[in-house]
């Protein structure tokens, strides 16, 4: 509809112009050609001066009117450490180009007026002038040199990599430490990756990419990958150096953080990076906006909030990468360290939640170092609880990760981690005496189940004595066969709970 109206207007203007042209022709015939031409020249010259003046005033007025929305002005001074030098470079460039702009525009419209054709005017011819040539070559050359050198200085600040002896960590505490994150662009989103507790991003191989549960092609045999997590937004601690690894999977994208004055192409197959230090938190930036009339008014998108309250820093793709380009926007939050740590504690490793235990997990036959740690904590907690229990029946602790080869009393290799935990506890409490108990489900003969459970309890007993150098007097081993189920024997789930090894604290 609006399109039609605009077309209609254009058509009308065209008709009016043509009609005016005809009128002029007609009146020229009546009044004589030359007189009319002079009249037109006069009004054109006046019109041009008026237009020029209005145009320049509008330029200044709009710049002042919109200044609070523009990066680098009003409340939008840079939120990163290096950003101020870029802003000042912009201002210098604006100053020089501004001077030239006003000078040339004023000259253009003034000349059009001054040298309009009159009855007495004569053309003036200027000869070649070496002095003039020299002046208008030398001045721009000097100004350009000044701007380029300033630009290089700013560029070197932005592109300086982190110092070689710096350390990548998840929660940087000093200037020597930095946080390294990664952004992978694709049509139309960013996969963001944080390094997890070890502070290091794990290695990738494009051949491992699997859109189901490995979108980045992380190599799960690299321990550094196991704790990496992929959040939907960027959260950064204020005042700490951040290095961003930037890459893309399909076409060119561009990682642009306007408020921090950093911007870098994301190129498929060619990793790029930049380093910056956010120095203003989202909250502080909102406070700045609060004092600006433009932002201190209701936000049309969220009814009961003001514009400054809903402000967020953002990540935008600054490359026209396709139809859904706009949807690559992501929120960036800069927060105090405490809040950052709080956010970190809610993030979950991609590997642990999406890959561990699935068919695409290459570590199925291993207990991973983080699991060893988690299991030790779980075990120690169970022991603490049992030690404080009042009833002997509650002093039973199940050895969840002690397993045997099917139908045999041979301990699996992976059982040793749990047994090491038990040995450690027996070492810590030298007076503790325990009973190791074996249980089976009700599948098969009762008698053979009894034997199997005896043998399994003995296998644990022997491991503790031989490998843990635990005094045999502190241990008893007993098989209970299928007589003490803790769940139904009718389902596989129940049976797997009934097949178990546990120990009871007899003396502590
Ligand atoms: Cu893009």
C-alpha cells in the first residue's frame, strides 16, 4: 500500500515538472528567450543558497539531535579499555573531514550564486598554478599521514595478542591471566564456547563434526574438551582481558561488539581473533543511559520498563551473510566477578550432558578424571553420613562402582577407583572395622548365587589386603546370595540394583 502511494507521488511530481516546463516554454515565447533565462538563473541561484544553508543547518542539527544514540557520543562512550583511542581517532577524522565538508559545501553553493549568469558576466580563465597544486597536495598528505599513524597505533592496541607468558583461565584474577572464549558463526547463529574449569579450549577437527552432538567437531579424547561448555549468551567479568577465537563454518560472518569497539571477520577455515578488556558492566552502562532523556522513557517492547532498563550489550554479525543475518544477535553481559562465578556455576559441560555414555563417546571404557573426583566426593559424603548414623543398618555403604566380569568374581579394572576411595577411608580411620558383603539377584540357582556372592566379597577383601595393605583383622567378607534384595527381581532395573557389593561399618 505504502509502495503504491509512493509511486503515485512520484508520478504526480513528474507530471507537475513536465507541466511547469511547458509553461516556461510558453512564457518564453511571449516574453523573449533571454529575459526568461536570466530570470530562471536568478531564482535558481537564490534557491541554491537557500538549499545550501538549510542543508548545512540540518546536518549540524541532526548530529546534535541524534548524538545520544551514536556510538562514541553522549552516553555511548566506549565500554572497553582500548575503545577510547578508536573513538578519538574517529573524532579527529570527523574534525578534518568536517572542515573540508563545510568549506566545500559553502563554496559550492556560494559560487553557484556568485557566478550565476547575468547580462554583464564574463568567464574567467585560470592558468595552471604550481603553488596551488602544491598546497592542495601537501595539506591532505600531511593530514592523512597524521590520521594513518594514529590509526596504526590504535590498530596495534586492538590487535596486540595476549602476552606469551599469560595464562588462560576461566576466572582471571590478574593482568597476567585472561579468559579465552570461542565463537563459531554459521547461518544463522553463533556457537559460543567457554573453556570450562581448566581455562583451556579443547582441540577440534572438522572431520569429527556431527550436527547431532558434536557441532564444533571437538575431539573428546582431548581432556581439555571435556569441561568446555556452550552457553547461549556471552557473560564476561569486568576489567579482565578477554581473547576471542573467531571462526565460521559456512560463509563469511563478522563478530562485532559495537559497544566495545571490536569487530573481526569470521572466515571459514581461517581462525581469527581479537583481544579486548570490557571496563563497564551492563548495570553501569544502564545507569549512564538512565540520565539520558532518550533512554529515560518507556520501552515500547516491554510495557512496564524504561528503555535504559532493558538495554543489553550485543554481539551482532556485521557481514551480510544471508536472509537470516539479523537473527545472529546475541546478548553480551558484563558483570562483577561474583556474578560471573555464579553464572559459571550454572553452566554444564557439553560433553557431560550430551556425549558421555552415548555411542559417539570414545571414552566408554574409561573413568575420566573428573568422574574419579566426583565419585570420591560422593563416596566420602556417604561415609560421613554413615559415621553419624545411629542405627547399624544405616551404616551400610554401597560400592556403586565396584563391578565384576559377568558371572565371575574377577573385579573389573574400573573398580579400582572406588576401592582406592575405600582404602583411603580405612587409612583415615585406623580403628574402623568393616564387613564386606556380596549380593546377587535371583536369576539362576540359589546355591551358585550364594557361592558367587561369597567369592565376590572375598575378591574385595583380598584387594583391600593385598593392594591397600589393610590389616585383615579389620575386615570380614560375607556373601548373602539372593536373600537380601533391595528391589524387585522382576525387572531388569530392580535386578541390577540387587546385584551389588556393599560394606557395613562395624566399629568406627
Ligand atoms: Cu552472519
